[in-house]
C-alpha cells in the first residue's frame, strides 16, 4: 500500500511540475514561432508563423501558474497582428520588421 501511495505522490508531483512550467513553455514556443516568422521568405509563411506565435503568447499570458509581463506580451501580440496583416498582403519587409519587433518584446519578458 505504501508503494502505491508513494507512486501516486510522485505522479501528482510530476504533473504539478509540468503544469507550473507550461506558461514558460508557451512563451518559448511563441519566441520560436516568432523567429520563424521573422526569417520566413514569403508572406504566407510569415503570417502562418506569426499566428502560431500569437496563439502561444496568448496562452502564456493567460497561464495561471506563472506571471509574465503582460504589457510586453500585449505589445508583442500587437506586433504579431501587424506581421500577420502585412504577411497576408505580401508586404514582406514590413511583416518581417513587425515579427522582429514582437521578438524583442517576447525576449525581454520576465517570467516569475
């Protein structure tokens, strides 16, 4: 019986630990997709990666286990919106610049 309790305690600990870092992972995913958007060579891919990054940034912002600088996340999301719009319009340089701007905001976001 003690072995089962110990095993269940371990499983709960692992699940809790994974949940506590999920927002951190979401921000990392947002940064990675933003990097892909900033280096893509066509508007379609810039918009696609920026949209993926935006979804992860929203998830990091709303994660209840971590605190992030919501002001920087919001500014990064606004830049991603610009990247999506410019990418869909095939304005490659403007889209890349907006993605690079979002990357600066996300990279400088502190996680507590």
